[in-house]
């Protein structure tokens, strides 16, 4: 996932959204629960609905059509896609529609494990004015960092047998691994060892990935 530039974020607000949608966001942000578009009357409700569709479309290719945290495919019919607020909208409602604070995650990572937690943010009270600072996040930020510099999902299917693991490369990768419990997504049905190496080590060697993670 490449870093989202200021220009890219500006393009979304000024070119992708239209005037009615920008106005609807302003109305929503003045309310108690800006993200709950169903609670507004038309035309605000309809406009917020199309804003959410545009947010999803905008981020879909940015995350390579995969959950920004576990990297499972969002095109898999069994995986439900959520718009993910990196800084939880319940903690900072002003960031509810901030395209830089948004990405796409699977419902598992978003709802089951991340939720309203702020453990991954350094000093959430002051984050709004420092949103683009990479040092403020203990996880790879979907719009700042390249995920694969920190954590690599390795998934191999051989016939009916599945192998999935996550290679943790940096402390941020390890933090995310623990934060959304990626250990629970690891499976090893491929009971093979080549030269004493496990499948992920063999794959890492073939792809020339860092061998000694965390
Ligand atoms: Zn996920």
C-alpha cells in the first residue's frame, strides 16, 4: 500500500466528492454520531450513503483488494468488508470522514479485534493535529507504511491442504500481529519440511524475503 499523499487526499475531497456530499459531511460532523448516516433525513442521508460508497471504491485498489490488517482477500464472498477508521470514529468523531484516517478491513479485524481500542496510537488525545506522523502509530498505518515492509502473509494451498503464516519483520508488524490476533488465522495442514525448514521459510527463501524476522 503506497503512502497517501496530501494531493491524493485533496483529490478525493475536491474531485471525487461533489458539493452536496461535502455539505452532508459537514452536517454529519456537527452531530453526535456523524458516521450513522441512517439517522439523518434526506438529502443528507442519501449523500452520506454515496460518500461511503466512494470511500470504499477509493480504498479498494489502495489495499490491493485485501484487508489492511490481515491481508485476506476482500473479494472472498465469505469475508465482509468494513470501512475501517484507523483512529476509531468513536474516539475522534471529527475524523469520521477523513479519507486519510480510513481504509478497508475485514469485519473480523475491524469489529472482533480492533473495535474502539486505541492501543496502537501514541497519545490519542493529540493525534488529530499529527495524523500523518508515522511515529504516532505502533502498527503499519494503511495510508503511511507499506504493509509488506513490516509483515508478510504467506499462504499456500496444495490441493485441499492449506498453509498460512505471517512473517513479522518489524516491531510494528509484531504489534499488529498481536493486536488483531493474526495467530488465529495461521494454519499448517501442509506437514512438510524441506531440509528441516518449514513452508514459510522455504517460501521466504524462494522469494528472497528476510529470513530472520522478529
Ligand atoms: Zn482482516
